[in-house]
């Protein structure tokens, strides 16, 4: 659903493009950090670090990422036993 008028959307686009590339990257980074914090706050307490990363990956990236391969990679680089299955 988009309830923004075309005039307001164009004004917002112009203002966004008037910012420097560095400012736009920072805005995107801050938006991602806020989304990540909200997702993390929705998780139950007591999850292992790998389970937190698994759930975060699933929630943020959905089917765009092979979550099982991501978890396997985390286990290889961390030397962690399989805690999620």
C-alpha cells in the first residue's frame, strides 16, 4: 500500500538525492540498525549465539539466503558444535 501522494514522494526523492552519498549510506545503516534491534527484541531470552544469528538471518533475509549454509559457516569459523538442530 502506498498512501503518499506523487508530489510528496517526488519532494522526498529530491531531498534524499540532495544528500551526499556518505549521508545516504549512513541513513541506510541507521535504518538497518533500528530494524535489527527490533527483531532482536522480539526473540525469546536464553537463545544461543548461533540460534540468535540463525533467527536474525531468517527474519531479515528470508529466502534470499541459505540459512542452513550460513549456520554451517558460523559453526566452522567458530568451532561451535551444532546447537540448532
